[in-house]
């Protein structure tokens, strides 16, 4: 995503070429795609297109009008009076409409629920239309994902139905949608929240997904969310897109801890110092008091055990920009000399993801 490109000093072509050469080296010969993730503006969209990316995740978090969900009855009435003719036509299509998804669950668009959804998501629809038109002009074939998972507001079943049906009505084809599910999806650790509540929410979204049809449900920040993989696969009936982040990065740092303890201690100290700055871009629960460890007192052979500590994992996960800025040469040298160990750790970790997701071991 643009955020990671800025933090690592890389570009879309750098990432795509690195991945392509990695596949050539490994002997991988099947088709592959590249995801220009969390695209929020035309600049990065065009950079992704020029670089040959085939998948575009449109992040509408900055155009969504979240304040609409907090308007008073009087303010909603005033907002209704200001609706444009197009918005009013959309409003009339949904008002008092009820959609029964099964015997136990239905969604409805009463006025007090419909108007906030329309006000909040109408800018999202326009944003997607605009970006999709650019893609249509410049890309013969591409896949599209709509991201609604950023920010604090959960995606209601009604909002999910409204957005997906409206996009289809406007002739926009998309392959996946990322709702905002309950709970916390923090980097590098398991799901934080009530798994039963997550399952109930997921089940409703999956029913809407099947009713509207033609796309997958996407789970962002999906790495290490082991406790919900099985239910995610089951409820979506395998029609899902899981985005992982940092799965290989933490294994790279674990390789450093195993083979160059002094470099790892320097990396940890830097990460601890720069936590206040690095945490600005991420929603994580780690605090400075959680990671005040004296690594000099920890024996070398015990350093890899720190990767079982969720707070340490989060700290190191979000510090990639700082670490690459100060230690890239030394880090790459270790990964070059200890490539077999690094690859073994990555393969084992990704294998665990696939086994829990799909219910079978992958070679």
C-alpha cells in the first residue's frame, strides 16, 4: 500500500519486480496477481496501473461521511431537505424496503436507518465510480476490492447490502468487499474480541454476499488471526479473500534473533525508541511500558522466544520502516547467509495459516 511504500522508501515497480523474481527463483510457474492496496487517490492509482498491478483495493475511509451516524433527528431532517435529485431517487428506491435473508434474519430500510447510510456511503459510491472509470480506461483486465474496514464504525448488514447493490446497479464489477467486523484486527497477533460476536456478524455479511452475489468477503490484517480462520472459511463457504501483513517480516527478524543476537538487540532498542512515531499509522494495543525489556539480561538463545510475546510482535511489526532505514544492509546480509532457516520459518508459519484456514496441511 502507499503507506508501506513511503515507510520503506520503495515504489510499486520495486515491489512487483521483487515478488516476480522471488517466484522465478522458487520455480513457481502458475498465474499470479499483484494488489495495489488501500488506494485512496488518483496519484497512487495511476502509479499502480503504470507498474502493471492487476488488483486494486479502493480505500474509501477518507471520503466516508461517518458523522452521518451521529446526527440528531432534527439534523437528519435538515439533511433530507438538502438531498440532491440523484440522492433523493436513491433514497426512494430503498425507503421502507425489507429484505429477508432467511427465516431468522432480515434487513430493513426504515427512515431513521436509511438516511444515515445514504449520507455516509453516497460519497463512497462516487469515489468508487470515479476510480473505476480510470481503471476502465487504462486497464483491459483488473480485479477490484472495496474496503470499508478502516475507522471505528462497524459495517452494518444494511450498509453492506446498500453499497454492493448500488455498485452493481451502476454497472461496477468488483471481486471482493472488506466490511468492518466487530473486534480488533491488530498487526501480528490473533483476533482480539468476542469470537461468537464475530461469527454472528460474519454470518449476516455472508448471507448478504450470497444474495447480492459475484464477490468474496475480504478480511484485512488477516495474518495470525488463527482463532477465527475456520469459521471464516465455513461461513463464507470458501468465497473469501484473506490479506496477510507482516507474516514474513516477523520471521525475518526472528532469523536475526537466532543468528545475530547483537544486531537484534539494536533493532529492538531502535523499535522501542521510535514506538511513539511508528504507532501513529496503526491501531495497536502495545504501550511503552509493555516493551521496557532489558535485552542485555536475556541470554542469546532465549531471544527468539520473544516472538511468543504479543506486545513484542506488535512492536517489531510496525517498526519495519525504522529498522530498514537504519539496518537494511546488515539485515539483508543475515537473511542472505541464513536463507534456508528464514525460508523454513516462513514456510512453517504460512503453512499454519493455510492449515487452519482450509482444514488441511499444505506442502
